[in-house]
C-alpha cells in the first residue's frame, strides 16, 4: 500500500471513530467515548509520520478536504461535549435545590424540640 493509500485509510478510520465518538457523547456512553479517543491517539503517530514523508503540496491536494471535514467533526463533538457538561451542571444544581427544599419541608413537619424544665430547689 502506498503512503497516500495508507493515509487515506487512516483518515477513514479516524472519521469512523469520530462518528462513533459523537454518537457515544450523545448517548452518554462515556466508556465508549474514551475508547474512541484512545483509538484515535493510537492512529495519530502513524498519520503524522506519513504526512511528514509526503510532499506538502501533494498532501494538501489529496487530504485538505478530508482534514477540514475531520476538524469540523471534532469541533462538533467538542461542542456536544460542552453541552452535555452544561446539562449535567444544571441537573446537579436542580438536585441541590430539591435537596434543600426537602430539608426545609422536613424541618417544618418535625415536632418542636422538647423543652427541658429545670427545677430550682
């Protein structure tokens, strides 16, 4: 396989992993997200090596549209991840408010503390 063919295949794998990663982020499958990111990390050194071996103009001609698409997909996944984090923070705040409200309700239904009478002799 030529370097161009191999690099094309590596970019196809990266694209597939990025698609899978986006779906995993959407569904909250964090172990799968981690697996996709690990797999992409393993592809990266070979992509870098092959890219450096190619003439810059040839690399740009063959791979620029694909790399731009991958960058757009990565940005989309990053934005989706930020949204999931924001949603989780909002949910946490809502749960904290509910917990405080429940404590206040519980206090209102508890009988008052018994008074301790002291006798003076």
